[in-house]
């Protein structure tokens, strides 16, 4: 378990620090009083965070770092932090109001970035009877120092998966996968 605890800290630092740096470069101001042009991913996860915090279910959490995997049943103390990468994929910033192509069908909405510099490249939201059944997000960041790709999957009440691949010029390549099976209160 020592490996799990120490590497989780390293994993979180490698995931959160670049994300925080990128987030700091973007304006956080949303259009006040206006209806969001795109799906409100931040609002959705804020509401689901409150719901999951209230349920306080166990999660079977599996962490993989470069092929080494460890699983453990845990209580998530702060779902907002657990869903940080999802929340930071919100595209309802005033500067981005015309930066995504929207493709809709009866049961899904797809948002595709039309500008190559945007981190959130594609988001697919599947709804049945107006209720979100799953969300899939593809993020990509590339600059002269590193390249990061993320695939974020969320199925309310059952599963979330965070897959992240990083290539850092000095440190090399890393692959991370976090999988959480929600509601694992049985032994």
C-alpha cells in the first residue's frame, strides 16, 4: 500500500499542476446572467459532487501508472477534487462562445473544437429522457515542453475513468489511468 499512497501523491501532482497552470492562463469569468451556449459541465459536476458527497459510497479505485496497477476500496472525501479534470473541461467561457461546433441528435450532443489551440477537443454527452447517461471528454495540450492527452469518461452512479498520457521533454513519457467503480459498499 505504500506504493499506492506515495505514487498517488506524485500522480495527483503531475495531473493537477499542469492543469492548474493551464487554467490560470484562461479567463474564469462566465457570462453573468446569460444562458450558457454549451452544456454546463461545471454545473453538472458541481451538482453531482454534492449528491455523491451526500451518498458517501465506497469506490473501488484502480490506479495504473506505466503498467503498474493497484486497486483499493476508498471513500472519496472530496468529489469536487476527484472530478477536477472534468470540471476544468468546461467550455462556457465568453472568449470561446463561437469556438465549438455543436452536433445534435435525439439522444446525444457532440462539441468539437474548431480552434486548434483549445484544450477541450471533443465532448460527447449521451442523454436518455433528458437525463445524462454518460459523458466522454477528449482534452489535448501541446507546447514545446510537453504534450498531454486526456480521455475522461463518466457514467453517473457507476463509473468514472481518467486516462492521461504525458510526454515531458526532460522526464519522458508517462501513462496514468484512474478507474473508479462507484457504490462499492458490499464486500
